[in-house]
């Protein structure tokens, strides 16, 4: 690895599995000191131990937990350079607007969008104080296009993440803080596997739209996150960076 993040301190939420876990590994390989934030203590501690980082148990929907998460990062490492706000959910009961109940709607909005609001609200001041840094918010390809197989609250929450990222990227650009939305396509994570990838018919319905003909890997998304965290992306802010195998550009792709 190039060491693009040498000595930088990165807080990654949802870091115990999937994209967060792969990103913790990639950031550490690039030289970063990684704070692994998650509700899953066993897996979170395992990831932190693997990457030589520090685990913090945090409920990212709780203002107190988010503030304490950054406080612990600063106490341990003395600075903050990267906020990768990656935690999110996509429960099976979030489907069509005709069927998704209000409780599910609120739960998904809290975890996927309010958490990003909180992580930005309490993280960006530390970046400004330190002279700048990078905020990466995990959105989705569905933040820029509709899906006939609906997850209505998930899609709305990710659209909110994208809009929030643009707003903050513009607001803090002259203070040295870059804010970008990372928009993955379907990625072979435990969450995606549980939702539909384990069912060949369900997987095929989605893969028909992916020009590359496969799901992405967490490591591929982690590589994009490392780019956004590094100075290689120093002139990129308020942007949606799509890593979706070409879905956004395809009308339809045959099997």
C-alpha cells in the first residue's frame, strides 16, 4: 500500500462487518490509526485488534454516544482527520410505501440518516479545529435513481445522506473539510446476502441490471473510501462518487 493515510486518525462507524470492516483494514494498511465504532462488541474488538486500532461501542443514533466516540478518539490519538460515517441498516420489513409501517420508516431514518447528521454535527468541528479533513458518508446508488423493487425508507434515507453531504461539502470547503457521499451498488456483504443474494432467483433479478454482471466486494468499496480519505482526492468535495458496477448508466443489461 502507498501509505496515503500515514499517521491520520480515522473514525469508522459500522466497522465490525461488511464495508466498514474492509475499510478498517484498508485504512490501517494505508497507515491510518483506526477507531472501530460499532454496537457489536465482539466483532468490533476483533477488527480493532486485527488492525491495531481502538474499539468504541457506539449507538450512532445517540448524541451522547457519538460525542463520546469522538472524545475517546481524541483522548487516545490526539487528533481527528477522517470521519467515515458508514453505519446503516436495511431491514426486510422496509419494502413498498404501501406496506412499510411508520415504525420501520422511523427506525431506518434514524440509523441511516440521523446518525450521519449526528456524526457530522459532532465530528466536523474537530476537523475544522485541526485544520481540515475528510468526511465520507455512505449513501447508495439508489440515492440517484429509483428502484422498482422498493425499500422506501432506505432509499429516502440515502437520498438524504447525499443531499446532506452536498450541503456540508459546500459549507465547509473553505475551512479545509471535504464532505463526499460514497454511493455503492450492491455489495457482497452479510447484509446483502441476508436480504437476497442467498436466493439465486432474487440475486439474478438484480444482477441483470449490473453491466459488470456481479456484486461488488467490500474491499472494492474500501479502496474508494481510502481514496476519498486521502489527499489524492484533495479537489473533490460535495460529490457523489458512484461505485456501482455501472448500474446508474445502464438501461438494462441482459444476463
